[in-house]
């Protein structure tokens, strides 16, 4: 993995991040753990290189994008992007090589989230947002949506109307509803061309999964 | 998803078609095994995608 991140600041920042994660007040669900952060960082690195963005800012933004975690049913959950962005300047000032990028990285972190409703104002911010959204799509996204739902007590799907044909969507109660409510809309809102290309692949994977699930649920009903 | 959860896909579920006792059960299990293998191939590609 080190070879994928050729930045002198990477290991010190990762070590500090590990300490931060170990001391957090809320235990992270399986979808927002260090693995998620590192996957977003790898995607951000790839997108940055393909888009010609500043890779240092993109990868650092990805590493710090979930610096503040609140469970999805916590009242501060929609505010975590801004809460994380507020911490970013201090983290960057304490990391040799990132001092001059603090503003750009904080802006990317502030605008990355779906629930925060932020609009990226730079290419680097667009890369970080796309990288995080790619994690909600595809085979990884399928695993993460059910893990997140389980973390706050959602069931997999409504036992009698899984596809919400005769009821309003409720993704707080049924994880499957989150595909229609959010995940299947992400592809259309990707900000970079490279992100869109990857999102297209991942959208196809999700639709294949959903078709298989529909078939299985129909077989048993 | 944790590594241990992902690794479990290689233990019991993938062997399911050999252990079903009825022909109908085996046919359905083969379809579902295909679905799982398709899913795992996509997951493997994605986990390698950024690295």
C-alpha cells in the first residue's frame, strides 16, 4: 500500500489518524472504519491522477474526510463534514508538507458529504466527493448499505413489500429502500469524468445485484 | 465489510450446491452460487480498483 501513496506526509498523517480513531467517543460502524477511509484515499489518488488534480490535497482530503464520526441516527450526523473541516487546518499545520494546502483540503472535506449537501468549489473537492460516493456504489456499496442499516437497527427489507410498491420509502427502517432513496441517484451527480466512468461500472453491479435479489425474493414468496 | 465477513464467503456458502439434498434445491443453489460468484468478482475488482 505504501507504494500507492508516494507522499512523505502520508505515514505520519496515517499514524495520527489511527490514534484519533482509537480514541473516538462513538464506535464506528463497519462501513465507516479505517478500511473505508483508505479505500476513499486510493480512489481519490486514482481520480486525481486521471483528472490532473493536486494529488496531495485529494489524498489528504480523503484521509481526513470522516475525521468526525457520528452514528447515522445521531442528530449531529448531517454536520460531520463541517465538523471535520473545522479540524483540518490544525491537522495540516501539524503535518509537514500539508501546511500550504490546509485551506484546499478543509474545503474539500467540508463539501464532500451527501447529507451535508455541499457543492465542491474546486477540482480537488470534486475528486474527494466522487471518491467517497464511489464507496457507496457497486459491490462495496452493497456491503456497506446493509452494514450501516444494521448499525442503527434497520431491517434488511420490508417483509411483505420489499420494493416499496405500496408504501413510502423508509430507509431508516429498511436498508433496501436506501438504494432508491439515495444510492441509485449518485451516478448522475458525479463531478469528474473519471468518477462517472467508475460510477457507471458500479451502478451496473448494483443493478445486477438488485435483479438477483428480486428474483430470489420472488422465488420464495 | 470486515475482512472476516468477506472471507466467510469462501467457506460454507460456496460449497452449498454440493450439500443440497434435493434436485430442486441444488438447481436453486447453483443459481445463487452464480450470483455470489458474480458479486465476489465485482467486489474483488473494486477493492483492487484504487490501488
